C-alpha cells in the first residue's frame, strides 16, 4: 500500500474521530442539562437506563437532539435500551444522511 493511501486513511480516521468526539461532547452536554446529570457520569458505554433515562424521556430527547443538530433521526431509532454511544452514532448517521446545502443558484 502506498504512503499516500496510508496518509489519506489516517487523515480520514482523525476527521472521523474528531467529529464523533465533538458530537459526543455535545450529546453529553445536552443530556446533562436535560436530565440534570453530572457530565462526568455520562460516558460512551453508559446505558441510558443507568442514567435514569426511561423510554418516554429517551423519546423526548430525540426531539432535542434533532433541534440541536438540525437533523432528523431515522424514525426507526429506538433509544430505549441504548448506550450513550448509540445516541452519538444515531446523530452521526443523521448528519451523514442530511442533504448538503448547495452554494450554487
């Protein structure tokens, strides 16, 4: 494999990590505010139920996420038994699927 391909893959991995990290920080901040939690208690692998988030609260939180990130989550997204990292992944998937505004026209 050429050095150029390896460098490109590393750069892409860094961008993906940065985006996921930034999304996680935003999700964590939103969760801490919404559910009155200490941000330090909100880790990627933490199940939402361990944070006291029940199914109704998780459903309502989806709307907050959509507003905060300007996206629409897949309607099949079910956060009832999710971990924080699943919430981040759902937001990232919605961001990736969102149409990019055109500068032309």
